[in-house]
C-alpha cells in the first residue's frame, strides 16, 4: 500500500495492518496471521491483491476471522474470469463474506466493478450505501457490454480460464529456461494467469517494464515480498489474459519469453526485437473465447 493510500485511510480513521506473507510460498503466513489477529482483533480481513499466484487457504483464514469476530473481504479484481471459469476457487464458497471484482481484466467486460455476497444482510447494507449515495444513475451502454461479457464467460469461460492457466505455466517455465528469476519455481510457478519475476538483478520491475515497452511487450513493475531495492519495485508482473483472448497458445509463450530474454538479458536492440514481435502479433487478429457474432 502506498504512503498516499495509508494517509487517506488514516483520515477516514481506519487503522490498516498488513496481512503477513510467506515469501517462499507466495501466500499468507497463517501462523503469523493468527498471532496478529488475536493481538489486533481486526473487524475485516482483506485477502487478495494485484498479484495472486496461488489460491489462499480461505478455510483457515475463516477460522482465524471467526476467532476474532471479523469479516473476510476477498479482492478478486484480477481473478474474476478465472473464478467464473472454474480454475480458481470461488472465495464465497470457502469462507469469504464479500467478494469485490473488476468487470474487465480476466472478466473481459467494460471498465467497472462488482461487489458480491451470499449474505442477505450484507447485501442490504451495501445496497443502501450504493444507491442513492455513491451512485445516482447508470450507463446502459456499459450494462449491455457487461451482459455480453457475462454471456461469453457462460459459453466459453471454462476453456478460456484453462488456457490462461496453461499459458501462464508455460510462459513461466520458458522465462526460467531463458534465465529470468521466476518466482515460486518450487511450487510450479503459478496457478493463476499471473507470472512474477524477481526483478532485483535487473534493476527493478518498473525499469524493466519500460524497456519491454520498446519491443511492444507490456508488463508492469510490482512490489514482491522480497528485500527492497532503492527507487523501484522488486518484481515484474506478467498476465496471460489478453494474449490468450487473442488466440495465442503455449508455442507463442515460448516465443514471448525468448523475445524478452533477447532484449533484457542479452542486450539485443529494441528495434530488431520489436519487428519480430509485431510480425508474430499480425497472425492474431480475431478475439476468441466469445459467442460468434
């Protein structure tokens, strides 16, 4: 969480404490969370983030929450399409009280978000907050676009989610073979569409992502639970949701890893690599995993 976000929460009189993470497993440190929850006695445990490689043990988190009288909010912003497709566990079925999600990213719809719950009392309270209050009207064009995205997921979501996962695992292994320090190798790299690279040996995630923009490969720097480096993020994040939707598969994941290595690890010029990236991309012109027009 940034300093600005923390200051904003303090103005709202919210005390925020980070959930302990096990860096080696890239998941929640349940023993440490138990100790901190009993000490702090939080009202809400917020689980999920901008990088989720593996499912959390929500059943165990539920036991911790019940011990201190807390609710569980699961942030599925990046995971909603994988949950809908059945390759990532449904948090509401495993102990979460509330699920928040983006309607784009892996969900494939228009920009926006949803708040979901199976608890009628919570739903009623959320409705009272949302309207009238936070919202006063809605955009029918966006509602129609969201309905199309939901129909696509109902028809093709399982195949799409499975290919996102397959592509991520193949991409991670290929990046490792090329010489990148891919996180969580001992756990099979990932069980989502995300792949994470330890960017500290490369100078930092944001710096690497800007260099990759020069070859038409879009990634992002992200903080990982690793010793920090000055002036940049420790990690580089990749996601397979868009390349999958455009029809790319395991063969292209190996080529993407090679393109990245040629420029970042071996110093080949951006102009040379970019030409080959563009040529590969030209073969993928139609969006897949959707109901035919």
